[in-house]
């Protein structure tokens, strides 16, 4: 009798454990996020079964998006994912909205679809047709007046418009409807930059209904929206969403500058900037609310612990990889001199966007060439 009881007890434990494993692996045990799509596992010989996830990252201008992009490029690179890459430089479209004719044959894939799209573009729902199933849509937003100031100084609007920002505000931005008519610098840079990048038409910038409609669309299409001002918090939450270890979010700030370039603006000027960037303000306000909701669900104390860990991870990388920091990048952005004989990871974490993009192009070109040669062989009898 006793023997049978023990035997049944053991069987119960086995059944219970199997059930729990099953529930966790199929995500029936919720962890606070929606949209968690599991994609097929990696190559058969990989020992650890980690999840690979696909990402479309809408790279907004002057929102720390180069730093986030580097994290994603490293992930996709190490996992051998297929990137949708620009033919040259770092833009795929913008000012023109993304369309499929922008995809280069040299870096395309057999099914014409991709796992990763992390370069500058102008959002269009056509993007959904080229991303493989299960893609997570991500972007990052910034407080709009700070963003506009950064845009103005980084791209040297002062040279283009022949005046400093204060003057620009009083001459060109004092009238909201005419402000909307200012030709965008380089046909793509100007007021309401985030909504522009996210595909909105300039004519709609003064129409509250249209703005709300557009923001609703963004809210529907995007799974996760980071906030520049809370970058580390955003990355901790993102790691949680992707079920990535926090180490995957390690970064060295890229394409950033120190504050010495900031012009001090009067309250009047700040208010002007707020008014002409109304569409971006509405966008930012909406997603700050969502961000707060996400933090509440995740737990503020847990988030703070995550930030602490991420900061320690980044500090360790700085000590391991970097010899010295300078301001020698484009527009005096931060640049890193690496220590001699550092790890491969150091090379990529400090690599600027253009160089890393070229590297990814080479890899992908070679891969596609081999695939195409093989197909040719098999199709020639
Ligand atoms: C698609 O992009 C190409 C540039 O690659 C452009 O010439 C064409 O006009 C675009 N098509 C549409 C419908 O916007
Ligand atoms: C594609 O590759 C070919 C052969 O290397 C090259 O001549 C061509 O310029 C490339 N095209 C683009 C758009 O990169
Ligand atoms: C901006 O330009 C105006 C007019 O030239 C000048 O009076 C003002 O001092 C400048 N402001 C700054 C911060 O350079
Ligand atoms: C503002 O600009 C619009 C369009 O250019 C113009 O019709 C209107 O008279 C201007 N308003 C003021 C107060 O200057
Ligand atoms: C900011 O950048 C300027 C220009 O490169 C440099 O002289 C200054 O030392 C930097 N300040 C800090 C705090 O890094």
C-alpha cells in the first residue's frame, strides 16, 4: 500500500512539472506583456534554445536611436538574421515613404522578406508586407522641444537658414500656419520630426483630428515605444518584452554630444516650439502615458533594480573596451578609442552606424551570392 502511495506521489510530481513546463513554454503563464510572439528556434546545432525575434525599429531622428540601433544590429548580426539594408549610406526612403521598390537585389532574400529593419526610413504600412511573421514593431520618442533644439544644432540649421535658433523662432515660427509651410531641411528635417518620420503628412500637422488618427494608427502598429529621457528604463522593459538577457542591452552611447551646444531659450521661445510641434507633443504625451502604465505593470522597484544592473554592465564594458573617449565623430559626437586586443564585442559596440551597416552589407551580399549560385546549380540540369 505504502509503496503504491509513494509511486503515485512521484507520478503526481512528474505530471505537475510537465504541466508547468508546458504552460511556461507556450506562454500561458502571463508575464505582463501582450504581443509576445515566439519565432522558430535557431539553427538545429545550437545548444541553447533561445528565442529569436524579429524587429522593425523605426529610427526616429535625434532620439538616441543610433544607440538602440547598434544594440539591434549586434543582435541580428550575431544571430545571422536577414536585414533589410539601404543600398548605400543609412537611409531607405525619407522623404519618400518606404516602398518595396527601395529594396536592393544585392541584399534581398529569396522570399523577399526580412527579420530586421533598423535603418532610417519614413514609416508606411507597406513595411508590414516585407517583415517576416512575428515581427515586433518598436520606436523611440523624445520630448519635442528638446528634440527640435538638437535637430537645429546637429544638422546646422543655422547655416541653412542663416540665423540662430532664437532668431529662427521669432522670424519663422511665430505664425503656426506659416511655420507649417517652411520647406524641410534636406527635404526631411523640420518641425514635428517624429510624426514626419512616422509617416504623417505635413498638411495634417495643424489638424487635431488627423493627428489623433495618426497617433491611433501608430499605437495599433507598434508593440513597444521607448522614451529617450528614460533610455535605461526603456531598455530594461524591452529586454523583458523580448525575453533577452539584460546583457543583450549593453551599450556605449553613440552619435551623442555633450550639453555645451545647448542654447538657453526663454519661456516664450519654448512655448513657441511647443505650439508649432503640436503633433509631436500629442504623440509624446500619449506614449508617456503608455510608458507609465507599462512601468506600473512591471513594477517600479524591479525596474530600478534592472537599471542598476544595466548601468553596471555598461560600466564594465566601458572599462573592458575603451581606452579613451573623445568628441571626434560627426558634429563632434562621442567617439571611442578602443584598448588594444579587445574582444570582438568591443569592436561592434563602439562602431558607428555607417561602418557597421557596410559590414552587414558585405555579410549579407556574400550569403545571398552563395545561395544564388547554389540555386543556379540546382536549376541547370
Ligand atoms: C517608390 O520608391 C521609388 C524610389 O525607390 C520611387 O521612385 C517611387 O515613386 C515610389 N513609389 C511610390 C508609389 O511612392
Ligand atoms: C550590386 O552588386 C553589383 C556587383 O557587385 C554592383 O556592381 C552594384 O553596384 C551593386 N548595386 C547596389 C545597388 O549596391
Ligand atoms: C542670436 O542672434 C541674434 C541676432 O543676431 C543675437 O542678438 C543673439 O544674441 C543670438 N543669440 C545667441 C544665443 O547666440
Ligand atoms: C499666418 O500665416 C498665414 C498663412 O501664411 C496667413 O494667412 C496669416 O495671415 C498669418 N497670420 C498672422 C497673424 O501673421
Ligand atoms: C564637451 O565637448 C567640448 C567640445 O569637444 C569639449 O571641449 C568639452 O570638454 C566637453 N565637455 C565635457 C563635459 O565632456
